[in-house]
């Protein structure tokens, strides 16, 4: 028996999470929804983000999905609390921030600074700070609004001088505050890791995707009896499927058909 796991994001960013999930759960079936029509979520209102996410969840339910991964920090920060209450009797939802916060501060000492690169909505929610301080109240949390990073990834603007200058301006903030660790607090940001390391190779980078995948695996496999048959991945987007394929190629070679869904 295979479990259908739904993975959602505003665009290609969540593919960095999907690749980790497929790696640790190769026999599982996944449905991925990239809401490219409404991308980026980070500049939207809380009500808009909630509405977009609820529609995707309803789509997943029609596809017999029982487990949903919020491969989107913004959705985890803004919409999870309300949606988890609404669907507590029908779905298991794995929110990115809340699931990985403990691991994000592992081995840091009291008084150390951890920096969070994230969208404006995630930073304004202070969800990372709230969750991290549950595990160590003496950690300093530096939130950095990285508006514009998602567009760099979605439009593949990696070599633009404007992109480099924007990223460097944010990295300079992290360096000025002497942060020990930098959390990639948006699933689009692993696409930029080479640029980050070029500017600052000395800081420790934390990509939540791998940690999240292991936790999802433990929860999902426990409830299922899997065979050795390879699982399947289905892709859905709300706009521009071929652009989605091109932009996501760094993390996932999408050979499957991408279905366009009007949300």
C-alpha cells in the first residue's frame, strides 16, 4: 500500500523539499502543487495566503491525500495554525517551521545569534523566533526580510548584477550581527546556496528540507506497509507549467507531465 503525500508551495521552491522526500521515501506516491499563479506568497496578506493554501488542500483531498507537507515557510508561518484546526480530523499536516525549529538551534550556545533568511510575511509573523525560543530562550534570532529572492529563483536571474547586489546586502546584515548559523527560511533559497557561500563561506548554513523529510518519513511509513515498487510523483501548477519545469530543474528533473489546474 502506498501513501499519497501532498506537497505544496507557491512555486518551484518546494521542489527542494520534494527531492529530499523522494530520496528518503522512494516507494511513496507524491503530489506536488506549485501555486505559480499567486507566487510569491511572501508579499501577500495573511488572508490571501490562507485562501490559496485552503484551495490546494481541498484539491489534495479530492486526490485522496491524507498527509500534506507545507513545503513553504510562509504558509507554515501564516496559515498553519488555522488550517490545522480545520482539518485535524481528516489530514495530517507537516508545517516546515514548527517541525524543524528544534534542529535549527541544535548545538548553538546561549547568546549565539541565528539568522533567518525568509520572506516578508514569514519575518513579520515572527514564527521562527517564537518556535526557536521554545527550545532555547537565550538564542538571539535575527530575521532578515529577503523580498526579491523568490523572483530571482523563479525567473532564473542568478547571473544578474542586481541579484548579486541584493543578496550581498542581506548577507552583509548577517555578517554585521556576527550570526553563527543562517537558516534558509524559504524553500526557494537553497537554489541560491552557491551565491550565499561565495559571499560568506564561513557561516554555517541550515537547510530545513532534509530534516523535514526525515520527520515526515517516520510519521508516514509508520502507518503504511510499503512494497519495493517505486513510487510515483504527479505535478500540478496554477500557471506556466513549462516555466515551472525550467526553473525547477536544479532540484528536480521533471520528466512527468505537469497538469495545469485553475484555482
